[in-house]
C-alpha cells in the first residue's frame, strides 16, 4: 500500500502544528468560535451531540496493521475505548476533548494518517472498492488512481471552498461495491473496444435530501488524462454551483438544472482548454505510485483446499468470504454487526486484534467498507480457520454479510446533532427480530439501510429496504422505502406510505420480508421480487 | 421554563446553567427565561461554554426535563450505551429520556 514520501509527511506534520497553534489560541481566547470553527472542521473536528467528534480519513478504505493498531490505541488513550467505522470508509471518535485533539493528530501523523478534508466544502476522502487489488473480477487495481486523485485533491487551492462538499469514488469492476453512481463523481475504470484502459465518468449523483443517480457524461477518458478531466468537472461545478442555498449547492443539482448535455458540453470545453495547460501530473508520479500497490508475495504453492467440517466455520465462510484473484486465497470480511451491537462500532481491543490478524495473515493490510465492516483482503485458505477462531473468540465472527442483519446505520440521534431520530435502536431491533440463522439464510441478500435524518449518511435511499428517521412534532417517526440499490443496478427507493413508530417499522419490515418469501420466484433476491411485482402488494401487506 | 445548555470548551462535555456556573447534571438546571441572552453572551465571552443555546424544559416532580428528545439525550448520554451515560449504574435512568 502507499507509503508517504517526505513531501506527504511534511505536509501532515506542518498541519498538525498549525492546528496545535490554532487550538491554543482558541483556548486562550485569541480566536473566537466563529473563527475557529472552520479551522477545526478542516481538521475533521466536529462538535456533536455529546462532545467533540473527530473523523479520521482512511484513503480509499485501505489501512496497514500499524495504522489500524494506532486507531485502537487512540480509542483507548483519547476516547472511551471504541471507534465507529463510517459509510465513507473512515473512522469517527465520539468523545474527543478539544485540548487533546492536536495530540491525536500528531499520533496519527506517526502512522501516515490525518483528518484533513474529512469535513467542509472540499473534496473529501476518495472512496473505492474494498476488494481492490484482491478481487477476481477487477480489470486493474483502482487504488493507484484513487491515490493520484487523493494527492491532486489534497490542499488543491482552487477546490478548498467549493459550493458544497464533494465525494469521488473509483472502481475497476463491473460489480459496483462502492455505490459509485451515488457520488458527485463516480469513476469506473473500463476497457474500450480497442483494448485500451480508461475511465468512464459519472457525474452528479448523490443521496441526501435530493437523491440522484449520476449520469454517464463520458464513457472513456484515457487514464493519462484522469486528473485533467476531473479538474474540468470540478471547474464547471465551482463556476456555476449555487452558493446561495446549501440545499441546492451539490453538483447533482447543477447537473440536473443545467442539464446533463449542457454540463457535459462545458466540461468538454474546459477539458480541451486544460489539455493545453499541461496540468496532468507527470507520468513519473504515477509510475512512482503504482509499485506501492503491487501484489504481495502470494504463495503459488499453497493449497486451494478448505476444510469445512466445522459447521460454524462453514457458515462464516459461506457468508463472509469471496473469491480472490490468487489461487489458494480468499477475501474475508469481518462483520461489525453482531446482534444487539451498534453497526460499525468496534472496541479498542477488537481493532487491535484485527490489526494483529492482518499483520499475521493478510499481508499487513485491511480495508474499511462503506457498509461499515472490515476486510482482510488476502487470507491464505490454509490460515482461514485460525483467523476465524481468533475472530470468534473476540465476538467478531458474525456470519451475516449482505443479509438483513448486516445493516448500515448512521449514528443517528444518539450521537449526531443533525439527526432527527435514532437509527441504532431500530437497527438493533431488526437484527434481533431476524437473528435466527435459518431465517437469515432463507431471506438471503437483503440490504437494509437506516438514516436518522434526510442527510442520508445511512444510505437509506439505496437500501433494498430503507428507513429514514424523521421528527414528527418532537416524536421519532420512521419512513419506510423499498427498491433502492447501490450496485451496478443502482436505483432509488420509493416510500411505502405513512411512517411508523420505532416498533411499528420493525413490524413493517417483517411484513415486507414475509411477502417477499411468499411471492419470490426461484433465485430471486428481495430486490428482484420487488422489481418484478412492484410496490402495490408490499403496500397491501404492510398497511392492509 | 427556559434552561441554558452548551458544551464545555475544553472537553466538549454537555453542560447546563445552574444559576451560578455550569453543571454536568440536568437536575441542576435553573429557569433562565429572563436573562438568557445576557448570560449566554457573558459566558461565551468568558470561554466558560461553547455553542450555547436556550432549551424549552419542564419542571417535573423528578426534576427538570427538556421538552425535546434531542436535549433529553444530550442530558444523559446515548440511549444505546447506558454504560457511557452519566448514570451507568442506574438502568432506569434512561426511562425519562426516550
């Protein structure tokens, strides 16, 4: 994985000391909160419901074991012994003291991490496929290009004060595991008819209060023009994006109101101009980056066999592992969704254990998924049973990946000052209702996502079943939607009808799944059945 | 009644105006209807509190209770982690919050 060079390290170290000075001045009264607030937000420090919250960037979700261990140590040293992995492949700490925040950033800098651009109207953490570099179905590893985008977007002087925040995803598989088309820019690395590798640009997607699926604006941009084309997309947005109304300031609104064709025309015009300016990073920089993502030294002689005689182990293998590109290896996902747990939370001890397992069994690498789980990307099949046993002993062997128990949930009103309703208790009640393994297996793939407000951090628009918490005269109420998806078949959910109480929405989810089981045809997932029979029978089952 | 809340500048902890200073405990909150703006301006300037605001609340036999669930959760802690609330040893403490 990528290692900082001296420039990267110096930039981060200088930024830590700059923030230390800003914090000192806030505490001694030289800086008022109105002046300090944008400075702390540029360093990922929010003031949330109970305390300061620090969001730490995990570029394209990739972590070394040393970085993961540091995340565990920070949870113990500065927080309350746990961290929360987010839907943007980052980690958040909920109980941070302002006076200690510079020390945390200094600790992070020792393992090449920071919290820069995890807030504010700038280009946020670049996200990617959590299986990148390991997936059997990918064209190439997208991470060198995500890293190039990270370097380009970090401290980019033109794009630090955009009309609104800006999110980019890069993938290189037909199977979209990164919700690519629900980003401001989604980049899919593709091969054209001539066999050349390039980028398909999807621009203007997003969730939030106005969810939109990004349209394709250019099916093939040569890889060596990736940054120039991205710059053109951002420039047109920066020029015309609305700054008078934050609810209409995202690029999705611009593309929608300007029209895809006119936006594309302007991007192409800007792109042609920028090509004359020579802003693309020199190829030598990409050539410097690519070797950081070279395959680890896979053991070509390792056995491809797996002893599945332990039924609990077999269950976990069936649910939580997928094929690896190298013979004798698998990609293993650790579910952070135990029944009764908080989606995405892990204790400091669990974080350190996963760090140790990555060091010993996954070539020192982990990934954070946007579904709030952790991936060991390269596990030898011969080691898998040992890994599972160690996970099981730490309460990390829940075998529910992509089932109704693998719920994405934002922190909601338990932690977030923007939330209107709690998300986590709803997730816990649903997980409890559907905890029987045979029930999970019978229902199969069902992606359920919960947001505690319209900002949609819990991706409810993209849930096969989505739940949105709203405030109805001071009382929590939950809207149900069906039919969303964030994969290659991206779609937005449709609201079923009137909202429910906390217990009522759990009952409604059960009625919807019961109808699915009664109506499904051979091989159909919940989403497939919904798409075939439509909303009406589900409404009848839920409200009738 | 109107009570005052905010966060401790250094620690971020949720605090409530008790008439003289800031307390971690909602039970100490007092009615500040008449001088709310004046108190908040003074206390913010003195860096005793950060991001302060006025909250509608009700005096009940059990104590002062914010009217809205958001401030009730702020007053005690996350409903999903009783161990991290101000009263981790009291399983019934969350009863009035939700």
